[in-house]
């Protein structure tokens, strides 16, 4: 999975995608990335604020945790097809993110 840096400014992790099957994000544990000591706030649709007291985020991740939609591939499509954003309360936090699309089957001729 590709690595990405999340810092104290909002970053768009995924753009809206009508063919999305799933998206998975993991906040790498400190055993892999020693500097991953902060919190990451994740929001679907708009940029969140990096504050535990804010109501602008959907999920808060600590080192080693993950987020996503349809992570186990149980559904034929992802329930969320819009943008995914993140911000951290600490600079330079390293995550991995993976997005997969619904496979289109060719129409027989």
C-alpha cells in the first residue's frame, strides 16, 4: 500500500469515485514508524479539525489503528463514494492507504 504523510494541515486522501469498492487506511504503529505518536482525524466529504472536542471528524485514529469502508469486501460496492480527508495533531504522521474499484465485467456481444 502506498504511504502518505498526514500533518497539521488537512490532506485529501481520496477523491470522489463512483466506482469505489473499498478504501482502507492504516496509521502505521510506532514499531514501524517511531514518529507516529499523534492522533489522526478522518472525515468523509470535507476537511476535519484536529481537535478531540470538535464535531468535524468521523473517526480518530491512534498509532496502529485503521479506518475505511467495506474493509472486509463483504459488500459489492463501497457505501461512501465521496472524498476522504485527514488531519493530524502532530506533524509528519505516516499512513498507508488503499482504494480499490468495482471490477467491470464486459458485456457479451
